[in-house]
C-alpha cells in the first residue's frame, strides 16, 4: 500500500511538473500599434509623425524598439536570430506584429515573426493568440 501511495504522489508531482513546462511555452499573439524608440518614449513620451525622423535615427543607432498599443501597453520588440528585427523606417508607423509573447519580471516583449505596416485607425488591439 505504501508503494502505491509513493508511486501516486510521484505521478502527481510529475504531472504538475509537465503542466508547468507547458505553461512556460510562449504564446503566439497579434498586436497592432505604433513602432516607438524606447529611449525617447520612456524619457519624454515622444511618438507619432512629428517624432519619426528622430525615432528612425535612434533605431538605426541601436535603441530598442517597442510597439505602443492604443490602450498604452508597450511591448519590447525582441530580436532573436532572424526574427523580431524592426526596420528603422517603420518608426512612428502603425503596424501589426505577430509573434511569441515573452514575459518576465513585469516586462512584456514579442519576438516578432511578422511586422507589417497597417493603415491608421486599425491600431491598439491585442489578438487572441491566433
């Protein structure tokens, strides 16, 4: 009887361990928003067409990029291998980003599979993970 209890406990622990591993797998999401250079956005809240030239220059210089959603949420765009690289010319533009959601310590990021320009007025929504 004791061996069945131990075996059952180990199976239960193992099952929870597998669930934890499964939950750590990045979720696929789609977001729409404006590409911002994070230095100017964090320091002064600079966004939009009037800041495009500066933001483009900052991104060319290596400043990290983010995508600012209509609700104020910002995702760090995380380059990883060939994915997630942002063209500096997209600074200040509305885009749709599809990729893997990454979260740690309160920071949200996306390793983008695709980043495509969209028309203004279609920004701000967070996808369902499609």
